[in-house]
C-alpha cells in the first residue's frame, strides 16, 4: 500500500507480519492536544504578501502534523477531521491510510515533532481555473517517540527505524488571502537519519 505520509516508525512497523499503515512522527514527546481543531499563527503584520504567506504556511505545518498524530492516537476522532488541515489528494490518501491503520486494530503511541521547516517555491497567483495559491515547505519531523500498539495493547516493535521524516509539503490557500484557509494538498516524505542542512 502506498501512503503519502508514512512515518518512519510506522514504515518500520510494516515489516511485521500484519501490514501497518502510517503517517506522522516527532522528536520529543508532546502532550496530547485537548482539541482536534488545529490552530494557526495570526497573520503576519508585514505588507509583503509573499512573506506573509510563507509565515502563515510555515506555522500551519505544525497544526497539520498535530492533527495527523491525533487521528492516529485517538481512534474515536472522526477521520473527517483531516479535512480541517488537508485537501485532496492528500486528504483522501491520508484518510485511507488512517482507516487502514485503525482497521488493523493499531493505535499510535507518542507524538511527532516538527524540528525544522524550510520554505521553497511560493506562488500566490491564480493562473487558471482550479489553481490555488501555494507555498512549498520542506519539514523535518522527529519520529523517535512514535510507536504503535495492537488492539490487545501489545507494543509493536519496529525493525530498523529512521529517527526523522523529511516531508515535502505543498500548502494551498483555499480562500486567499484568508490566513485561516491554508491546507496541505501534498506531503510526500522520506525517512532520514538527520534533518537536511
């Protein structure tokens, strides 16, 4: 099964006899969030739209990963919560991965943590119908605290696990310039032994 957000820890768990589907990761244990609604940074006060977009999208990266972690750690949360932080194709892909993970009786333990973000291409122009303004961000996610348990509560021990996940996110704004309308539309990632740079 190909997943758009395969956390290094969950990828390692896929070597077990039962297929595990997975998503995000973190570098230090974080307290579970009390709300499933992500928060984003207040809009930048700068008058440069590109700088404002980068600041808003960068702040949104943490909200996205927190929401994904919540959906893997709390099987009672509705998967549709994902649509508060993502749009298709990422939302559909990640929702399928979460559903598969839950259907296998797994629950994530621990939380991922965003270690660093590096902005890339920014395009705030809408050239054609259906285009959305976007910011590309490379994020390094520490997944050393991420694990999983079976439905019986047994810890699933991963094989070789990389400590980091490098995610190449495309973050679109569905109602630009509304600062609360950023959503992840794509987030392919790779396992890594260290953060880039």
